[in-house]
C-alpha cells in the first residue's frame, strides 16, 4: 500500500533563477533604503484584527481551513460507507498521506488510533476525530518550541530557504512580532541577487518603521556584516538578515550561505543565534529534503512553515516531527503583517480536525 502511496508524494520543481556573478566587494555604503518602488511581491496591508485569545486561535483555524475541510469531507465520506475495521484504517491511512502527514507519522498515528478505538470501542466520527486530534498533538508537541531572544545582543536571525518560500514576507511579519514584544529591530537586505528584493524589504521596513541596511555590492556577507556592526553601535536588540532563495541542489549557493554564516560569526562570536529555515507548506514532502540539506550546511535552529492558508496539506509538520525533528517557531497563515503565529501543537491539531 505504501509503495503505491509513495508515488502520490509530490516533488514540485522549484524555479531556477539567474544568479548574478559575485562582484568584487566594494567599500559598502550604509543606508536605510527609502525608495518607493513597487516590488514583485507587494506586502499586503493588514486587515484590522480582533484582539484577545479567540482572535489568535481563530486565525490558526482560518489558516488551516483548506486542510481541515479536506480532511473533514473525506472522513465523513469514510464514515458513510464503512464501519471501523481494517479497510477503514487503510483508507484513513490514504487520507492522512494525501494531507502530507508523511509515511512515518501516518504509521504511528494509525497504530495509536487503532489502540484507542479498541480501548474505547469508538464507532462514531466525532469521537474518532477527537482521538486523531489528540494523537496528532502528541506527535507535534516535541517540535513546539518558541524562539527565545537572549541578552547577547544583537540577536542575529539569519533567514534562509528555497526561492519564493516566503522569507522576505516572514521578515516583515517577524519585525512586527518582535516590536510588539518591546524589542528594537534592524533588517539586513542580504538578498543581493534580485534588485526587487531590497525594495520589497524596504516596504516592510517602512511599514514597521525600522531601518533596512542595504548597499550596492553583490556581496550579501558584507551587507549583513555591516548590519550587525550597526546594530552593535546602536544597541539594537535584533538583526534579521534576509538571504536570496536557493535550491538544495545548487551547491555553490549552499556553499555561499555557509560563508555568510562564518562572516556573521566573525562580527559577533555568538551570532547567528538563530538560523531560521522558511518552508512553503505547498512543497509537501520536499520540505524534508530542503530541511536536511540546509541543516547539513548551516545547522538549522528553527523553522517557519508558510502558506498554510493556501494548502490542504497541513499535515507536513507531523512528517517533520517524525522524519527530521526541528523546532517549529512560527507558522504563516496569510500574506498580511499579522498572519504569522507562534506554533502551538495542540491548537494546530485542533485546527486540523475540528
Ligand atoms: N498565502 C500566503 N502567502 C504567503 C505567505 N507567506 C508569503 N506569502 C507569499 O508568497 C510570495 C513569496 O513571498 P516572498 O516573501 O517574496 O518569498 P521569498 O522566499 O522571500 O522569495 P525569494 O526572495 O524570491 O526567494 C509572496 O507573494 C508572499 O505574499 C503565507 O503565509 N500565506
Ligand atoms: Mg525574498
């Protein structure tokens, strides 16, 4: 059964982009960019958000609507036709795999659900959903780990990932998240490959009223180096460094990012304190491959799973928990500035199987 299902696992091709050759680093000009050019991905204006506990939970539920509806419809169909027996569990297995829960996590979930169903003599859908929810939460709890900012300031967060996963957008959202916690933030425009990248970041900088350090050389290391020095001089708490998207197969670009990390450490011995890998939930099981490659090259300390609002494959975090467990810091549930939430295992499982 799994052999057949493995074929279902998608492996979308990420688009290759032209990479400018690295220019000889010139003496950098520091500036807080203030150009008002429309970037490729214009940050969306935030909608007014309700304050309080419910708005937070509701946001995650709303973000996971596609996954939940997909699972819900399939589970309801399953109950229409079947009693809970071996065939039922085989079909449940398929449903979980198509939601990208992954082979290992699906096996474990099925085992645990089978046990509970037997123990509690479950026959109805709502009880089965409650069991699935609890078992999924158990799988996710070990990767729930919020990002702690220590006092070794500046706390440098290096943001890495494949092209288009949502790195720059996440930086915009993160800046607001930290400012709400009373921290000062500086952004380093370390994606020097694409002209629009700096402008996109500048818009987020303006929106959050923080400086964006950029300069015209094509050397990302020197931009980030300058940003860290500038933050030291100005006593800024956090530096968030953007980097260009790169594929795990582009060895020279993976090598380049390890160089960026080394340069940051030269500037501040404890930095980067966080290396945040941004993964797109639509990538499915390919996210695991991305995680493994970036982890080998850099030592990934935290994850952000973006675009959960646009996919029915919200199970991918369970796959990560069992196949390459890494702390999940945040989830992206939309394009707006407030659409980034700290990852909470129970709420997440709840939102998937409500
Ligand atoms: N729906 C949705 N869209 C998102 C989310 N996060 C980012 N996006 C969108 O994804 C697209 C790419 O986002 P970017 O932030 O530019 O991605 P990137 O990783 O910086 O891209 P490169 O710099 O080209 O590698 C934009 O249109 C964003 O608005 C999310 O959580 N949900
Ligand atoms: Mg970007």
